[in-house]
C-alpha cells in the first residue's frame, strides 16, 4: 500500500446526513436514491407514529368501524414539543458524524423550525419541502386560515373521519375507506396527477391518527437561532393542500424576518404528495445542496 493510499484510508470522508421529518400521518422515511449518491439518510420516528402502535385489526378489511372509533390513540397528548425533542435527538447523533441537512415536509416544517431554534449549530441547512414555515403567525393552523390558503383542499380528510376527536384525543382518518367520493377528494387534494395505483399505495401507507396539538403549536423560531441557519424552500407548483400562494407568503415573511439569510427557493411541478417522477426532481435539488 502506498503512502497516499494509507493517508486516504486514514481520513474517511465526512458524509452529509439528510434527516427527514414527515408531515401529518406519515412514518419515518428515507431517500434511497440520495443514499446511492453517497449521502446518508434517516427518518425521525415521531412519538406515537410507529406502524405497530397505530395499525389495528379493526382498521384491516373487513373493518370494524365501531371499534375503530373508540380505540385509544397513541398520539393523544403528543405536542409539537415532543416532535421537536425526537428530532433534536436524531440531529445530535447525526451531527457527531458530519454535516446535517434537516428536511421537513408539510407539517414537518413546524418541527424543523423549532429544532433549528434548539440546536442551530448542529444543522448545516434547513429544507422546507412544501412545508409550513411560521414567522408572523404562530402555527400551521393559523396559516390555513389566511386568504392565501383559500382553495386549499386540506379539509378533504374530514370525509374519512372516524370517531370523535375530543374522545380519542386525535384526528383519526380511515385512509383505507372504500368510499369513492372520499378517495376522489383526497386524491385531488394530495396527488391529483398520480395513477390510481400510485395514489392508493401512498394513501394506504398513511397512519390513521394525528395529534390534535401539533398543528396548533407555536412553530416560530427566533432570529438569533433559527434565523441564522441557511435554508431552502422547495415549492410545489401544483399543491392543492398548501397552495403556492401560501407557500410564497411564508417564504416572503421568513425573508423579511431575517433579511440577511433569505430562502434559497426552488420550484418543482409537483402536487402536495409528489409522484415518483416528481420526487426525482426533489432528490436532485437535495443532492445539489451538499457542498
């Protein structure tokens, strides 16, 4: 072995870790293509969001909706603070091995803002992928009440609600419903350009329960901490859940709050839940962020 080869062996390359925080009803996920391109990817396991915790025989066909409506929820009482704590734990571990890019999708944007406020020096970049970024207003719920959210189809999930949220302490959606009107409405809201097969594969992987408390939590960051972490926004131009006008409002407000650290903005022709073809554009953007 030559001296050069020994030196290269002794100094392993510091690999960037992409830490992904899912949106509502999602599970911890990774990006296999980014891994194949030489990066590391890890999804944050949010409290109460394990498949083993949420999937029940009553949810399986033939469904027992009466039983499903009364089951205790594993996310009852889970707050945005709990999501942030789980995320910071993963960021701390990942940062000990190299640079960290923290990616939040949809509701996950609330979590990454607060995580960056907690450990700004451990995060090399934040990426909001069609995600909530709260600055002027305190929560995602408040942003969905703005004029820019007019036309959002986020309420399409109401047609699939099971049980009383006040009783089970969560929003429980029967994503495995056979109700054609409900499925058509959800597809229009989340993945209108997908084939039925791709849409059903996505929706059947969603968890039924989401906490009542996360979307209403204070998701703002401070200028001194969150505000100094470089950030990227990936706009979804065909989004019917967080419309482009609302995405643009959040970008403008964040840039005004920290004029010395504006968003690096990219646009993809994607619905809220991108198809595989659209997601390849997102992977390319993420890959190019690594220095």
